[in-house]
C-alpha cells in the first residue's frame, strides 16, 4: 500500500478535523484489533472520494487510516483500517444509529460523519463501483461476471471481524476492516478453489483493492454469491444441543467437506514437506504465542508448563524420518465459518485466517490438521456454551468429524495425536487471548480446554 496519501480529489487536509471523532468511535468497533492499548495518533494512508462531497446530498469518503498505539515494536507498522465514511449536512432519523459525530472544524466543519455502509444510498454506490470495474484514484475495482444493477443493500448485523453487506439476497460483500499489504487469503483461496472446480466455497465475483494489481496491493473487499436460506454451523450445533439431538451426521459431513477443500487446495497451490528446521520453527511459534498470551492473560501462567509439553512432544517426534506435508489451509476454521445450504450441503467461508496474525504467517503452508484442530475446538465451544454442559455431545461430534475427514481424504487426523493435540492447544491459547480482548464473558470456555489440555500432556 502506498505510504503517501493519495486522493481522487478529496482534501487530504481533512484528517485532523476527523481525529477527535475517530478517537472516540474507532476503538469501540468490534473489528478494532488494538483493544486494550490507547490510541495515540492517526495517519492517512489514502483517501478517496467515492461520492463527491458537495452540500446537496451525501458524500462517501474511503479512508485507509493508520492507528498509532504504544506497545508495538519500533519496526512494526501501525495497524491500518479501512473506513467508509458518509458525510451529510444533517442525518435523517433512520441513520441515527450510524452516527460517528459532527466535524468541529476544518474543510468539513459542521458536517455530520457517519458509518457509510449503513446508508443504503452509499452501500448501493459501492456495488455500482464493483459492477463497473476499473481504477478510481488509488483504488481498483475488478469483477469476473456481470452483476445485475439495482440490488437492494442491507448490512449484516452479525458480530464479526469485518463488515458485510447483502445485496438483494443475491450477493454478499465483505469489507475488510484491518488491511494488510498483499492479497488477502479470503480472496486468493476462494479464487484458487473456484479455478480448481471446488464448489464447497462461494466463488468471488468481484473485489476491490489498493494500487494497480501490484503484488503488494491490499485486498479491501470481496463480493461473492449469497447462500440464501443457509444456516451457519454454530447455530445448528446450538440448536442440536438445545433439542438434545444428535449432530454426528452433520459433523461427519463437515469432516468430509473440510477434507475436500484441503484436497483441492493441495492440488491447486504449492505444498511443502516439513523438515526438522520447519518443524522446530512451528513448535517455536506455538511456544512464542503461548508466552505472549500468558503475558496478556495471567490466568494462563499456571498451565504454561503443561501446555508447552504438548508443543515439545511434537518437536520430539521429529526423530522419526516421517515428514509432515504442509499446504495452504483455511487458518481459522470453526463452526461459524460453515454454512449448511438449502440442499443440505456444507459450504466453507471466511478464508482470512486468524485476524490477529500477520498476513505473511497466515499465507504460509501449514499442516492441514491445524484446521481440523480448529473445528474440534469448536465442538467443544458449542458444548461448553450450552447449559448443562454436554461433554459427550462434543466427543461424539469430534469423532464423527475425524471419521468424515478420513473418509474423504484417506488421512485420519487421529493417527497423529501429538500434532493434533499441539494444534488444539495452540488454538485454545489463541482463543484465550481472543476472548480476553473481544468477549471477556466467554473466557471460561477456552480456559476449560486449557485446563484439560495442560493436564493431558502430563498424563503418561
Ligand atoms: N456466501 C455467504 N452466504 C450467506 N451468508 C454468508 C456468506 N458469507 C458470509 N455469510 C454470513 O456472514 C457472516 C460473516 O462472514 P465472515 O466471512 O465469517 O466474516 P468475518 O470475517 O467478519 O467473521 C457469516 O457468519 C455468515 O453468516
Ligand atoms: O469468525 P471470525 O473470523 O471473526 O473469528 C474470530 O471470532 C470467532 C468468534 O466469533 C472466534 O471463534 C471462537 O468462538 C466461536 C463461537 O463463537 C467458536 O465456534 C470457535 O471455535 C472459537 O474459536 C475465532 O477464534 C476468532 O478468530
């Protein structure tokens, strides 16, 4: 992404007057990754007038803003966020919940700034840009199919890491909030899977990014078919728990779907064999993440030795000559990333990986068991968030999922118990940090797994 502020006629000078508003609003957003650290400043990476700021109607400003926060190493780049700001002289009552604030001074003095995606007129304009590909100032819009015009937008109100808009129940646009240099795997992998003929993942039909298709161009948004009438795996799992219904048929089918996606990814993108140095690296990464998480969430401290033993067990395994294969994976697979469509099939969505990890790390080939571990954790999550706790339900689902995975891939994840346990542990550590930052009430759920996993490794 360009470091110099670029503009399609928009006044770069307007940032200082927006700063007080952003200071208050940005840290309160669910997708703001820097929670718990004060914001000390903003710099503008780019600003584009997607709809000109005249006084007669709403304007739409596209901003990439870097947020300075202490606590990052000196070499680290401040986090960059994508903002789509509506600008009006006054806000109609139906847009009141979208209010960010009134600009105190500067070129937009007295104008009202609000969350642009919540304004149907501005959301429609964004789709219009995607329908008509080409550059716009520092941004570039692309599409693979003809998209119908006039589709009615609505914001998806799910609590999530990004923002999504549904257009006419036909397409869903995901607007990435935290932006990194380089292609986002949530565009890259579904495109690769579509090319490989894998239908488990909705194929992107349009997207927009920074720059002119350069390798460091940042993906900003992806449009894909909306799977109307589908239900997400998390809700289905909770419904099954509430009704005391078995979920193993679904879990097994989900295992098969995961294996199909993995096979297609391995067929179409490079795979590597992990030798000793790479395995050591992998284990080192897990230990490093544990140390960082324990610093941030001291409740993890007493369990650290037991958890570390799970990682070391993997390093120990390298004395045999078997090599693990690494490939591109989903990276943050859980029940909420699966949709059961109206015809009863499972689709997999959201290939962005764990939002807190650097993009380069998320794009690295990894053992596919990492995704399996993510889903196993998710069955545990569902069982733990239902009262009364139903550990048998989770155990049966976990088994069925691995069975389905083995059926479709020929590889049973349970045949590598040490690797599976290490990845489950790594995921639970990530979840502790995630929940502490975003949903403290949920912290007991991964902490229960931490206690179980730490104890497991000490059992001979
Ligand atoms: N293609 C789709 N069809 C139907 N619903 C979808 C589709 N893609 C995403 N969703 C819905 O949008 C929600 C958020 O999408 P997701 O890609 O997981 O965003 P985030 O990265 O912000 O979590 C999902 O939980 C799902 O309910
Ligand atoms: O879906 P996202 O990409 O935003 O993923 C993040 O948020 C998830 C929660 O919404 C979080 O998932 C954790 O909670 C789920 C239940 O809400 C559970 O099914 C998952 O197993 C658990 O990890 C995910 O870790 C985080 O990256």
